[in-house]
C-alpha cells in the first residue's frame, strides 16, 4: 500500500500538483517554462519520429535497424542552438590561411605523411590523387584525426530533421545514415561526428559516404570512424578521383600580373593555356610561363592588391568538398607546403577587414541604386554581384577586379 501511495503522489507532482503535508488539499504548482518547453519538444519529436519511421521503412530500412539506431535517442536542443547560433564567418582569407596553413599545421601534416607513407602511397597509386592533397584535407577537416567530433550522428540528424529549417536535407542524411548502419559498416553508437552530421577523419556526410566511401583495408567494412584513418583517407581520394582529379596537374599556381593587366580577364569563365596567358604577360613568380598545358583561369581572391593565382581544373574538384575559395586555397596551399613548396609570396591587403553580411547586403543595394543591378540582395558575393562591382569600377575609373572591399562600400555610400 505504501508503495502505491508514493507512486501516486509522485505522479501528481509530475503533473504539476503539490500535496500539502497534513491536509487533503491539492495546490497547483506551475512547471518552470524551460521544463514545459523541453517536454513539448520531446513530445513533438516523438510524433515526428513515428512518421519518419514509416517513411524510412518505405525506403527499405528494417524495423531492427530503426530500433537499434534510435535506442536512447532524444531531441537535443543543444544541436538546434548550434545550428541557429553559428557565428558569421567574418575572417578575411589571409586570416583564415594564417590558421589553416600555420607552421604547426604544416609540421603536423609532414609528421602524418611520414607516419602513414606506405598506405598513402598505395592510395595515390590506386586513385591518382597526390598524397599531400589527401593529407591536407585530413588536416583541415579534423586536424589529422584529433577532432573528429563526438556527437551521436543519429541523434543530431534526427533533431535537425525534426526542427525543420533544413528538414528535407537532414532527413535525407538520416536515411543515408540508417542505410550505413544497416550495411554493417558500424554500429549506431559508434557513428559519431560533428553536430551537423559530418563523420570521421575527413568529415563525410552520410550521403557522400554511401556514394564514395571505400573499404581500403579489406576487412569488409568502410570504417571512417576508427583510430586507423586508412579507409577515410582512401575514401577522400576516391571522392576526388570520381569528380575528375588530374594527377600531376596543380590546383593553382601563384603568378605575377603585368602592368596594365586587364582585370576583366580575371574570371572563372575565361580559360586559356599557360602559354596564352604568358603572351599576355602573366607568368610564374620567376618570370617564366607556368609549365603546364591545361587551360586555366586567373583568380584574384583579395582583388588587385593581393596575390594572383592561375587555377586549373583541380581547383574545381576540391570545390566539390567545400565550395568556399578560402577552403580550396587552404587545401591546395597546404598540400604544396607538405610537398616542400614555399609560402604564398604576394602581400595580402592586411589593412582590410571582411564585410559582415549586413554590409554585403548594403553593398548590393547601393550598387543596384547606382544603376549596377546585382539581381537581388542576399548578402552573397556571387557572379551577379561581381559583375555589378566590375561595371561600377570601370565606370569610376577603378581597377575592375570585382573585389567587395570596405573601401568600395564606403565609396558607394
């Protein structure tokens, strides 16, 4: 009887009702708002999960896989907080490179190359991707395996899919994660990674894993999570090879521009052979034509006052991993440094700072008002905005490098 009375009292307390000692009266006690909100979120998550499991079964996920995958999984508000409160990336390219290709990163990368040289040589021979590029991606994605992420991937993806801001994307990733579990490559609680679902040494999203991960060790599993990075490194090489990596071709080469260079020629849509560029005065830093035959474009990531690069197809292949120019340059340059290459020689405009998103939107509005239409205001410096900047610069007698700088914004204000 006593046990029943205690259980009933506990139930009343859980319902927000306090039992007054020595009386028969009941007094409502409001739940703290955060407890009520968490309870409601979990209830909503549970309803979403039931619907999701029906959709997952329709895509071939077995009840056994779902049971194992969702054991102990709950809505995780910390994941939503991370997603909503990502700080805007306001580093300049050179500030990013200072960290991404620091002396310590180069030193650690060379140590990783030595430690895994035999397997890296085998990976390079099979997939045709230089070992230094593979190690550079490893370094940028997880600091050579030391920061792979400890979040439960199923819980993270389920939380993000339920929350709905990018629900369709994260539900597709969650289905892919369940297919990975169903294949037996790993177990649910061993599948860990970043809060956003990227996994393993080289941070594959589940759909990329399904498409490109390989079992290089031959143990029957594509294991990118273990302390042994072999499968992860081989999977990265396989990914780059699939998208057209050209062995022996650089990602890019730092070049010297001639006096009076037509900055309108610095465009991804304009491709010429290094010999043709040399005829226009664009040479390697030593003054000789860049020694490659493939067509290339000129990239000015910091405008006319910063270093210039001749970029080849492999630049766009690295973009398949991460489309940001800063990331591609960091991977390529770190790979060069691991191979013994020199640091970037051109001077960065270190007096500049990166524009905030609000400032980029202001810039787009100002350009459009001035008659140089950016085709919308989204805070992204894409091709339409670059064209508008160049048109404005030409109209004002400035070097038409298309670079969105603070000085340009101040001139437009």
